[in-house]
């Protein structure tokens, strides 16, 4: 009797073809469906974020579906409480901002005209003429007006409203199913891995999960703490739009340096326009200096530390590249993709440093 038929081994070309096909398929899917993927990608991020808590409830004896439902309800309750407490304040401050845009535009135009006049006095009318003064003054006010019109378009645009509605309605439903079936989905994906490389791929996946979970959960907590600090501190020093500036500075802190720099520039600019003396401007600057000290020496070392092996430059590049390629969906996927690339790069670098190609000293 003949023995069992042997399974033919896969060739290197077949493996490379499969990998290239997967990459092309994912890229094509993102290109074709990027405009409708946002609720689903957001739901997957929420499920990944809440999975440890849901698993803990399952270990306490709750069914997975009940645990997933409780987690989603808790998240929706937290968001609803946040909206009820802060939404009226944010809307009021946005109204103040739109009402003051003409005033800010006039003040900026007058400030630019004064500076040009000083340059004309110092450098002479041959270098700085009246046409340049009028041009700079008009462009300064036009920039402020353009920013205001853009904000109005973003807030009131139909596509933005559609995205918000889809996020509010679709994301919690899809997030519940993702969270309920998360272990089963991971088991199914693991069963699809090539048997020859299963151990190696699982080891790399666990390393990606370690880095990504530390970054995602730690960064979310850091952004929340910084947003609370900046919003409270700027409101306490009397900045009229301190709540909006503080929340913006805190929530943008997931992009290294961008949140603090954006908040500082916006806070100082509004302080110059609002306060008649330098005292208020200095107080706003002190708020951001203290915020940077807390961020660099207390918050980030405590909640992130050295667990996240993602360099700030790579994170910034990934976020901007993902946003440029696929919009907000690309921003959500940027850090996970960067974590995967970082883990694989370190793995292949380690293999290279142990290979004859690196160790061979013969000439």
C-alpha cells in the first residue's frame, strides 16, 4: 500500500507572490473604499482598545457578548457625559471666535501696517513703499477671514455631517460586533497562517501588539490628561477661548510636538489680541511651559516610558503620510502600520547582523 501523499513544498516565488498580492489587495481596497471605511476602522480601534477590559470581565464569569455590550455602553455613556458637560461651552466659544474674527482681522491688519511703516522708516521708501503696506495689510486680514470661512465650511459641510452621523450610528454597532468576536477573529486569522512560519509570525505579532497597545492606551491617557490640564489652566488665567485651545493642544499631542506648538501659537496669538498688558500673555506662556514640564517629566514617563519603540520622527511622518494618502482613515492606520514596519525592520536587521553577509571578513 502506498503511504499518504506528500504535500508539495511552496517555492520562494510563490511566497513572495502571495505577500505581494496581499499588499496590492489591501492598497486597492483602501483606495477604493477609503471614503466609507472610517466607521469600520474606528470601530476596530475601539475594539482593540477595549479588548483587555472585556477579557477581564469574561474571566470574572460574564459571557463575551455581555462584556462587549457593557464596554460599548460604558464608552457611549462617557462620550455622552463629555458632550453634555462640554458641548454648550464649546459651542459658545466657537460663537465667540466667529464673532471676533472681524476684530482679529482688523487688529492684524493694523499691526502689519504699523510694522511695515516702521520698516519704511528704517529702510527708506525705496525698499518699502505704500503698495507693499496695503498688500501686506490686506493679505493679513484675508488670511484670518479665510481660516474662519474654512472652519465654517468644515462645521457646516454636508459631508462632515454625514461622517459624524455615520461615526455616531455605525461605529458603536460595528465596534460591538468586533469586540464580541475579537478572540474568535484572532483565532481564525492564526489558523490561516502558513504552518511553516506560524511560530515566527506569531512571535512578531505579539511584539507588534506589545508596542501598539502600549502606545495606543498610554497615548490616549496622556492626551486626555494634557487636554484637561491645558483647558483648565488656560480658562483659569482668563483666556476667552482657553477651553478650545486647551482641548486642541491636548488631543493633538498624539502627534509629537504638534499639539504643544499649535496650542502655544494659538494661545499666545489670542492672548495678544485679548489682553491689554503683557501680564496675560506671560501667564498663557507659563501655562504651556508648565505643561511641557509635566508632559516630559511626569505624564509621558509614567504612562509611556520606554515601552513604546516608535521614534517621534517616524510617528510624525507616518501620520502625515497616511493622512495625505488615505485621509483620516490613513491617520488611524498610520501608527499600527508603523509599529508593524518597525518590528519587521528590527527582526530583519537582527537576522542580517547574524548572517554571513555581515560577519564574513574575507576579502
